[in-house]
């Protein structure tokens, strides 16, 4: 088993893995997005309080969840890179940052659109919103650090440390609605024992959450392939790959 795990430290193995699974994950993601949006925007009933305006949750909630999930992945990969000097872990962290930043921006934008009719304002300095905004700044800071050094190893180490320090913001985001008196509504899909959302809304929402996870996986695999080619551009196997036209 450890031999199989050890393969994930091999750039050629990871490159082939991403190239093989990436397209299938992309197609499955597309199917789930189409199905989730149809069930959520067309088939699901209107909310008895919010009417049709609640339907933005089918984008907002998955994006918000993924904004935290991707950062945790980035932090774990950064820890692996700092402790074990595994270069592929740094590739994963670097590839994840722009994707996570995009999810965070979508979560903030859709949250503002949702908040206008619900709260009467595009933005309030609510604990959940403020900590989510801080998460976006952490992503931007990570990306900026990667480009602030001429020495790529120094850039990788500095960005990895920032990722680890910033991970403390993730539980703050998650528990902010419980720790403080906020305008943001409490958890819905996380309470499977007593969900706060009807099954006709829950199913498409879960489909969209899974679709966003697959979207992340697909984009991550694409960016990992590019990152591996950049790091290993002088390797013999990359030259053979380019000659064969199977990049």
C-alpha cells in the first residue's frame, strides 16, 4: 500500500493520472450542474418567506463551502511541502489558490445579491461576511507572494507559511453564525439529523455541492498538469511527451 502512495510523489505518474481522469470528471461535473440547476431553478418550489430569491443558494452555498474546502486543501499541501519537501504538494497548493479565490469571490458576490432583498443592503460588516472577505484577501496574498520573489523556492516557502497561518480563519467562518449574533442564517445542509431545508430543495443543493467539488477537481488536475510541465520541463519524459504530441 505504501508503495502505491509513494507513486503520488512521481511527476510522470501524477501527470498521467490527471490526464486520464480529468475529462471524465469534467463531463460528470457538467451533468450534475445541468441537473442541479434544473431541479433547483425550475422544479423546486418557491420559499414561503423568500419567494424565488432564495434560489441563489444553489450557487452561493456550494461556492462558499468550496472556498473553505479549497483553502484547507491548500494548507495541508503547504504543510506537506514544508515538512517533507514534496514538490508535487507545492504544485497542488499553487494550483488551488486561484480556484479557491474564484469560489470565494463568487460566494461574496452572490451573497451580496442575496443580501440586498433580504437585509436591504448589498453589504454589512457581518461576522460571516467579514471573515469570508478575509479569506479572499488570504488567497490574494498567497498568489501575490508566489510572484513576489525571483527565487521560486523562497516564494513557495513564504506562501506555504501564509497558507498555514491563514487556516485559523476557516473555523471562524464556519462557526461565526454560532459564536456571534449575525444576520447570516445558520447552517442548513450540515444538519442531516434535522435539516432546515425541504428535500425538494436539499437534493439539487447537494447535487450542486458535488458538482462544485468535481469542478474544483477538474480545474485542479488541469492546473497540476501545467505546473508539472513547468517544473519538469528539462526532464526526459517531458521531452518525449512533447515529441509524441500527447501533452
